[in-house]
C-alpha cells in the first residue's frame, strides 16, 4: 500500500539513461581499514573478552599449552595453524596471550567470508578478518598482509587454505605463511588446534556440541638462509605435526620421534575410505548420566 | 394469528450477529425475528392458493440469516418483512397435503415469456427473482408477499409450486423433501462417473441427504454408482445414520483424508521427515460434496479431491477465507449446487428434482431425520437446538404447526425422540409421534466412528 | 552375593500388594489369596572386562569358523550388520554392546587392511533409525567414520537394486535378502539377544530380508504353530528361519555370528524398586515409589512418556560368543535361560500382566493400542516353554491405559489398520486374506518406510499375527484401565479396575479360578511343567 510519490520515495532510474555498473566492494576489494580504527578495536576487544571468550569456553573448554614459547617473541608474528572447523579462529584468538590478542588480524578466505557486504562487516569486526586469496599467491592480498605485518599487526593464517574435509590435515600451502615470513622476515609460530571438529564439524547441520579441545603453541620458526617458501612450508607443517604428536602422546616421545623423523603425518594414513576416518581419534567421552542420583 | 416475522432492523441485526459468536442459533433471541400476530397474506393473483403449514423445517440458511451471518449478496433478492420457512409441508384449503417447491421463478411471478433458465426448467437459476408482480424474494420464506412456513397464518403458493404428498408419507417424511431435493440436485449435477470415489464432508441434514440421494439414485439407475462413498462426520449419530443410508464408511473428520488416500492409492505431499506426514493428497476423491460451506470444510474438500476432480458446494457458504492455491494448481472444478429444477438422468431422460427427491425420501424413510419439533412460540429454543443439532445428537429441527389454535402460553411439543441428550420438552404426544417413535428405536450412542454396513 | 534365581510366590494374607506396570505409570494391586506371582531371577554378575571378553570370543570362535582376523584380508568385501533400535529394551546406557563389539571387529578389519567395509542396520520392515539412535547404538566414532561417506546403511526391504533372491527352501519359501550382505566375502552379524527368540538364523533370514521372504513365516498360520516363539524347537517361526538360514549358508554366504546376552538389570538405581520384590522394598524404595507415583499422577501423559523414554537401562554384558550361527546360538540360548528362566508348575485360569510404556516397536515413540496388544498377547503371553502359562480357554488380563493414540511419523499404517481393518474384523486369518496385500504394496507406506522413519505398511499386520497364538488360545482378553473404545475395537473387554476384570473373567473361567501374575519387566521365561 505504498502510495508515496516521488519526492517522498526514492527516484527510479530513467530507462534511456545508461546506468554505471555498481562498484564491487566485496571479496578482495572489501575496504576493511575501518576495522582497525581505534574505536572499533576497543569495541572488538570488549566483545572478544566478554562475549566470544566465554562462549568459546562454554562449548569448547580449551587446554592451552606452549604459551610460554611466546613470552620472549617480539611482536608481530605469524600464527600458522591447522584448520578443521569455523571454531578455530575465535578459539585461537581468545586463547592468544593478551599481548597479541588485540593486535592480531586473521587471514580469511575472500570467497567465503567476504562475498557479501554484511558478512564481510561481521567478520572484519568480530575477528579483524582480512580477505585473503587462498588458492594462489595474489599480489594484492599478500601485499595487504605484509603491509599489516609491517605496521605491527600479528597475523593468524591457516596454511591449509580451508577446513579439512575428512578430519585429517591437507598439505600446507607455500603461498601463505611461508611466503609471508620470507617476504617480511617475521617469525612463524606453529599452532596445533585439536578437537574442534567434534564441536562444530565441517558441513555439520547440527548445533555445536560441547567437547573439550586443546591449543598448543610451538617455538617460533624463521626461514633459513636460502630456504624457499615451498620447503619452509613443509617445515611449518612438520612443526605442527610434532605438536599434534605431543598432544597424542607426550612431549618427550614426540621429540624423540621428531628426531628420528618418525613423527606421524598430519595428513593421516595412506589408506582410503573408512580406514582413514577410523584412524582419527575418537570424540572425548560424554558426560555423566543425566539422571540425578538419589 | 401468530407468525414469526423477520424485519429489517439494524440494531437487532447487529445484536444477533454479536450473540451468534456464542454459538450458532443464539442470535434468534435478540435478533430481528419476532413473534407477531399477522393476517394471512393476500392472494397475489390467479393460480395462487392458500396453504396451512403442518411442519416447517429450520434450515442452515435460516440459521445463517437469524445469526446475521448471511452473505450481503442476498440483500437484493429478499424483501422485508418476511416470514421465514421454506421447508414446508402444508395442507390446501381443499384438504390435500402438499410440499412447497419454494423457489419463486417466472411462473410464480407471472412473467411470460419466462427467462431462459426457467424456459429450460432450471428453476433454481431463474433470472427474474426480483421482478414481476411479487416483491423480490428468491424463495417462499424470503419474500414479503408470500408468507412462509413458520406461521399459523399460512402462506400463499402458486400452483406451479405445489407437490402433492403421497398418503404413505408421514408429515415428517414430507418436510425433508425440500432439503433432499437440494441434495438430489447436487448429486445429479455432479455428473458421477461409474466406480468413482465420492467423499461427503459434513453429515448434517444436507450431508445425510446427499448420502441418501447417491445411494437411492444409483440403486434406481438414475445416476452412476460410485465405487466408494466416504462420509466425514463429526458426531457419532451422524456416522451411524450415514452408515445406514449407504455410506461405504462413515468416519471422524480427521480420518476422512486417510480413508480416501487408502482407497485411491495416492500419496501425501508433505515431506515425510517431520513428525506428521499428511499434507494434501497427491490424488484423491473424484467428487467431494461439501455439505457445510465453511472455510474449514472447503479447505478439507480441496485437500481430499483429486486433480481435476469436482468439489460441489451443497452447504451455503458465505464470505470465507480459503487458500485457493490447491484449486488452481490441481485444476479442481468448484461447483455450486443451489435448489432444484429439472435433472438429466443417466438414462438420458429428464425428471423434476422434486419427483426424484420424493423417491429418495421414500427409499430411505428419511422422516427419521426429523429429530425434534417445537411450537413456534418457543422459537428461541428451537433455533438454538437447530444451531447445536449435531452436538445434541439431532439432525433436523422443525416447527410443528398442526396444532391449529395458537393459544398463548402453550406447552411445547414433546417430540424429542432421537435426541441423544434426552432434553425432552414435555407436553403431549402428537398423533404422528407414536408411529414415528416406532421407527426410530435404532438410536444409540457409539463413542467412535463406525463403518457403514458392518457395524 | 550370588544373584538369586526366579521365584514363584503364592500370595497369602501377609503378602504386600503387587506392583503392576500401567503404561507410563505403575500401581499396586492386592491379588486374591492363593494367586501366584512369578518373579524374574536377579541380574547376573556382569563380565568384568567386556572388551576383553569380546576380543576373546572373536579370537576363539565356536563351531566351524576361523578366528575373525584369519577371515579378513585386504581387498575383501566385509559387511557388518547389527540389530536395530528395537533392542535392547529400554535402550542401554552408553556404551551400547553393539558399539563395543563393532569397535573390536573394525579394529581387526583396519589392522588387516580391509578397505571395503559397509555397515548395515538389520531393520527388516522396522523403521529406519535416526542419527541420534545410530550414534547411541554405534558410538560417535563409528558413526562419524562411516556415516558421512555413506558406508553406514540401513537395510531397505523395498530397494529392488539391493536385494538378491538366493532361492527357495524345500518348503517353497523364497529367500531374498540384502544384496550387499549376500555378496560379501564375510558377513558379520552383531546381535543383542535380549530374549530367547532373538538371534540364530533369524538374524540374517529375518533382519536382512524383504517382504517377499518374510511373509513365509510372518503369517497367522506360522504364528499359531509357534508355541512359543521363545522356544526355537517348538517354534514354526524358527523352523522356517532355520530352513532359510541353511539355504543362505549353502548358497555361499559366510556368516560370522556374534551374539551377546545382557543381564536383566533393567532400570537405573533410582527406579530400583521396579525390579525388587515388594516385601524387600527398603524405606528408600518405598519413598521412591511414593514420590514417583505421586509425580506421575500429576504429570501429563506426554511429559511422562518423554521422561520414561529417556531412561537408559544399566544392562550389562554377561556373555558373548562368536562363530558359526548354530553353534553360537546354542550357547546363547543356554545363557539366556540361565538369566531369565523360572520353573512354573502347571497352568493357570487367569494370567495377569502389567504392561510397561515400551515395546520393541515404540522406542522413542508412542505405544499405540496395536502395540499394547502385541506386547501383551504377542510377547508376554509367549514368554514360556512347554505349555502356555494360561490354560486353553483361559483369560488374560492386561493392565495398560491403551490410549487411542498413534505416532503419525513412525506408525502411519497402524492408524489405517486400526481405523479400516480392525473395524471390519479382528480375525488374523481373515485380515491377512483381505487386507495384507493392499497395505504391503501401498506406495505411500513404502515411501515413508524408505525415506522417513516409518514402519513398513505391513508391519501392523505382523503385530496382529504375533497375537494369533494367544487369540486362538484364550477365552477372553480384558484390559484394565484401557480406553474403552480402543480396547473394544480390538475385540477385547475394557475394565476400570482389576476387581471388575476378575469379576468379568469369572464368566469364562468360573467362580474360583487360579490366577498367576507375570511380574515383568525385568524379563523372565517361564518353563511351564
């Protein structure tokens, strides 16, 4: 029943006048500079500490290990983690030491998180996401990340380029953490996140299911002289695998296996089908009997 | 002499509308219907005779009028003040009993040549209902000039409206001829194919009359015999009667869809994953007779009819809110069925609807549908009873005018047989009641649906 | 303390009232003096190391079978079948026995490098299990490893592409079972043998069969001649299944049968009074009974149903055996009798039973009137060996509210069966002749069975056939506290109180009848001498 006429409603465009194409403002072109302005940072810090963190605690009580490795590391650094769930990002951000937590940006897939303006805004605000081209080296997205590292911002990046489809890790891509580390000279901190796929699996239709998780930080790595991004990426992946081994067994056994080069691969067994899934570690035990005991 | 008169009175009309929200039939007490002393109506012209009503039924459309729920569409084919009552068996001054065919078509209105519809014998479709030497009025009982059945003053009828009643008929049998004629018309007009699945929604007087008409007319070979006749009825006595009148199965309303689905082997369109599978059927009944005319009943009819099937509206609808998407998508034929006239039979012959209706009534002894009668002095009670007929275990409620001297403060008639709740009204037994009671001893209560013929 | 065996109590003046189940409630009834009450044996002591016992059974199979690891090789087709949601009752506390057994089987398969593994829920014509039910039965680990890639399947008796006809038995019975299972190099079947009729050749021949095959033994004639189907040697149902099972074996399907028995620890500690003898109820038991009874009186039936269906039984594993079907089943049956057997002397005129809220076919669902009849006259009536507990022409009195209520998603064909079929006749033979075919082939039921969580269209018929033996044997069935309309629809007599029911029974069995009460659950098997 809208009978309002022109001055009181938006004008329509005359058919005879060509209409300029609307400016694309999503994906890699999204202007996320606003999300690092001081008032926004303050608001994000408040939300992170008072909403995101308790919420993450509630559905995914985390055991954090290795945070001491970060004590003497000079900011900014690149955090390179394995990736199994959308929960990884908020979990990682909220378990980072405060020194890093509020001055960290997250490289997020441009095609997934920045395809709509409102989504881009939500992620930019919530976790300080920046759009990142995940498939290949993209000059613009790499430039932006490097520039931010140069400006003192830490960077969280998932070198697998996406969440694991079957629970086992995918190969770490050289075009992400390794490339940026070589370009900026900043150290890479390997991080292993475990158990998030039980809480919020990829493709899951159900509500998140509470389950304990763990986050382990490793010692920072820097590219050796003459080491190319490809080889450095393998080294980062191995470092994360050692952290995974440490969670599964203990630190000493993990170190010894690492020394022998016998660290179990993050990518799982060389089999196919059900045996790959079967080899995954089971969901932690469910809670006690819900009936009150009399 | 006393008559019930319906006047144009807006405040009373509004009051009845309001009161009817408490329940059908509640509007009568506060509405525009009043008991007055009136003179017998004057004979409008040659060919007209006086009829003194014996019994006059209360019809669903009467209830809608008294409750102020009637469609405003009828404003132009009604003249005030009128005496309601179009289901009438009466006696002529010459002594013969007649049933009135109430539609006031061209013949009664003295219009010659008649309109095309009347010329074809389709009296119900007459195009001159507001013209001629009579005041507007679609039927006797809605016209200011003719009088109506709810009156001791009598009514006037054109000789074309008279149907002599066979001696074997009780007055109760004769008074249901008019509603049975409506049902007969609907059944003949639905063009039943042989072996079709037929569903009847609602089993008040009209629903039961449709069931009786389908079984009697198909038995006589006038219409094709259906493969199955399912009746959805809310009340146990309705299910029992429907079973006796020839329904394959008489079911509670929520069971109707399932029975039709089983019979026609169709699927249900809803996603099976939710707790309640059972949306509209993919197939369904070939013909559905909606004998209620409410939004719910039309909705249910559309849910159980097959694509390209027919839904026949027998009960009078008013302004209803119905989702017509299924009608559009399934290409359903929605047909109205009003009144009567001349029918074309399966044999190719034609017959007057009223003649067929007499056959149907005789075949099933439909006088048993008259559950209670009242003197017109107790019209509030009568109308309330008619409005709650199903709930009170009754079917047709009628006014009894056989008691000629309308004394003031008269006792109500005690004819409450078949009234499962036993709300008898005292008073003496009438001459016909004894015979009547003998026939209606089959009454009983059954807490659950029964399947016709086997229960 | 060693668990005590079952007991037949003779009611005397000092016997406290007896507990009767009544759907989602229970009541105490004073039985006439001289009545007998049959109590189940106490739960056996569980195995100390269930996983160890399972491994031992897999490595030391019975009969003509090699240990499981020797039967596994890379490149083989392995199918692991398991019992569906109808077992055990009530569903057991996690971890379910199926999970424990299948994790061991799959670990062995993984070690042996078997790539082609498919899991099949042996549903027969039951409803498909929901994700939550599968997760509960198999555990998250198995579910998550197999379900996403489509390797966790549920038997579909209406999928012509996944059925294979193996032949006909000497008696002309078609044997048509799940194709994947029949064409595997090894078929491992994981059973929970809650009662004596479960397992044996019935596992594969029934659980993985199609309607075409099932109708040869799921029919009124077979059921009337299964006396009882808890006692395989006298059960025509089992004879037929055994013929089919042998044909399946002969046609080259290699079955590695794993059967497990549970103890009768049926209710959590809080509800311990439900499985204790009334005169031994402690103060706590009595307080719990009073509190529960009072609370349930004030709880709407829907809520009470949800509460009861969330009960998880503390059933524990008491035996596990694996290997060749018949050798395994002989041991299993002996173990079940050890847990559930009670010796009873002679028959009775009147058998009373209190029916609980659950039957095999309404787990997480509504116990509709047909299931009430099936639980009472199909299952509990048949919990005997030798001769029925009640004499021929005797009376069974069921205690259950029997509401006219159905789960439209789980039991759609039951609704039509109740409205359309039972309003016509209650005679199983007549029903099977006139109506079975049209329900079994109704495309809507087939659709709901295959894609939803509905029992097959013909399933309510089977429920009624299960009652055939009892209907043939009994003089009258009375339901105490039942919805009169629903009870009458099934041809039974409703009674308001037990005393009225006994009065009505006297028309059939005379003024001074003998009376026996089946105090179950927990389950028991009567060995009637």
